[in-house]
């Protein structure tokens, strides 16, 4: 895709019903929307870039999952 990673991440999060996604859900959303991510699903480089951008970009915040929800990890939201 011809967009910077923060834009792609925002697109994935804003496209979700609750406007929040786990890291795995962000990967899945990008793979579903863009052929390039589907073709490179096993390439860890783009996944590392997603994690890097989530951690360093101030427009993203990590929100803990409620105790009542199963699974590990946190949600990511756009500030």
C-alpha cells in the first residue's frame, strides 16, 4: 500500500466496530483489506513495523482489556 504505517493502522482501528483493536486484530484487518499484506502474511518485517509505530507514535494508546474479556493483550486506540 502506498500509505505510511500510522495511516494504515488508523484505517484499521477506525474501521472496527468499537474503534479499538488488539495487535493481532490490526494484522488481520490489514491482511483483509490489502493484498500486499495477504501476500506477505508470514513476513515478520511489516509486523515489526506495525508494533514499532504503535509504540512510538503518540496518536496511539494502549488500553487494558477488561478482566471479563478472554485472551491476552491490550487494545490499541487512536487518540
